[in-house]
């Protein structure tokens, strides 16, 4: 069975880059009728917060990316300890003691000699007496995985054939001196134990993938199929990573972006398929193919979300917005008409409040100086509310007869006087909703 996972660290709010990863893994599982796991990679005890774990789940639920099961790495520490002991016993995990300063000096020396800055495996040469002496000096040991120095190869679902020489990569640190299990190891154990079959993540993880393939095999399992999507840039190709904090799913939701808009954009961004609004995840899954995504950096412009949001919101059925309209105080007998009239003139659902303010409290009239006398005369011909579907036609005919105006010179000044807007819904539909006309003075 196809099994995928989304494995965020609960150290902050998830952003559009994280969403791209989550959505791709979700759609692979959805399309295959498989399992989608939400795994909270929370081994960093200092930075992981429950409020962020809750926020991640809230964001995914808002988008409809429901998981089949949830796992927490903090619940699996004993399992990591068990597997670490197996790797020690097999000689694949070895203890080292270099300080960051010492490692930095080694790297600089290697670079000056024209060599790649790869860890020299000095820890393998330490005797038990050497280790005791270092501990007596106050040093704490940490643990590296011994890579087989051979080429690590796989067929990437997006990038194609990948081949990395393990001799060009430092043996990764898997366990810190304070005992914290690092991502590279915990993730490998989890993916093996949980039967993960497919992993999609950012192209910045390619080297991690190479080492994790060896770790998973050392644990006695076969690695999953990997794919690495391109990284996002800004609209002008600028680095996006520094702005991701302002592009959190939480902020986009609070700013009124429609979930369907966000999903539709992120599911096709960087692929050969056009971005089109899809109103269900089943629709997105049906057309989703990893092979249609490219390796080049992908431009993301948050402004592209607004036309899709407008389209998504304008297509919503009344039942989906009834509670929101009731909360505005729209009378029950006008609620459905209000939605029909206002919906085609909004981008965000929050924009509905402005239209109800216009209808219920009256708009601040917009009257050009040259139209002031015309509007004053016209308003004497408008009876007080309530109005009907026929009111606009009867009113404008009366004004036309009295003033001789016609066409745009008739209709536009009246619209601006009654709604304060140069554009908007058909005035025949607007009039029955008007509760107050401030242009009457």
C-alpha cells in the first residue's frame, strides 16, 4: 500500500513551502487510495511547542488535508535508542569528540589544501583510553554514522537519476552530546518502521536523502521512493526563504485567502499544467503527476492567490455562507438575495460586511460637482424605502423625463449617489436591499 508522510517540526507556523510538501505527499496517497501520515518531528525539546503542533493541525484541517494517523517523534525516543544500539553493535555508529571550533579548523585546512571539507573520521581511531581521557577533560561525546564510501544512486521522481559519491559527504551526526536524536536518524527509523513508500520534499534535502538511504538500509529496510520538488522564489526570482514567515498558512487564512485557491495554486505551481481553480481535493488528485514538475526554482507570487480566491468565493453556495451573513445582521428574508447580489462583487468573504454596511446604513454619496444639482433634483423623485425589483427602472425613467439625461450620464451619477461606488451589482438588484438612502439628505 502507498504510504506517505508530512513531517513538520512544531517550531513555528507552516508556510507555503511546507504546504507544497504536505500537499504533494497527500495527493500521492489520495490518488492511490493509500495512507497519509502526519508526523510531528518534535525531538528538539527546546524549540518544539504544543501551540505550534496545534497550529499545524489547525492549518491542515482548514485546507482539508486530513491525515489517517498522527505520530510524534517524542513518543518514540526508546525506539531510537534501541536502533542506535543496533548500529553501534554493527559498527555503523561511532563516538566523536571534536568541538565546533576544531571542526572548523579542520575544514579550513582541507580547503586550503584543495580538498573537500569532509570529516576525517578521526573518531574511529580513538581507543577506549582516549575516550576516557577526553571525558575527563569535560568533553561529551556525540555520534556519527559511518557511511559506506560508495556511490549512492536512486531515480528521483522529479529530478530523474541522482548519483552522489558518499566519499564527498561527511559522516552525518545522528545523536548530539546531550542525547538529542537528530532529524536524519529519527526520520530514517520512522520511515522504515512506518512503511513509508513515497517521500516528496524540497530539493535542499537531496544530500540528506543520500545519507538516509544508507541509514535505512543499515536498519534492515528498503528506502522509499524519493522525489525532490524545486524550491520557491519570489515573483522576481528573489530568495523567498527570508519572507516565508510572512507567508504562513495562518496569515494567509486570516487575510481571507480561500483554501481552494491556495490548494489549486500550490498543486500545479512549477508543473507543466495550467493553474485552474479546483473545488475539491479529489479533482486535484486526479490530475496530479510528479513527472510534470520541473527542477528549476519556482516563482511564487502571493498576488496570484486573489483571482483564485475571488473565483472560489463567488462560486460558493448560499448554505456555505449563511451563518456569516446571519452574523452581519442581514434580515432572514433578504439573506439569500444579499448573497446573490454581493457575492459577484467580492474577493474576500470579509468584503461582504462592507456591502451590508452600504445597504443597511446608507453609503456616503459620491457626487461630482457638476452633478450636484442633478442629484438634488433626482432625489426628490425617489420615494423612501422599502424598494422592489421595479424601483430602479421606475426611478430612472422618472429622472430621465424630468431632467432629459440618459445613458451613462443618467445612470452613473445615480449609482454613485446611492451606493458610493462607481461599480457594483446591477442597481435593479441593489434597490430592494437598500434600507437607508443617505443621498436624500
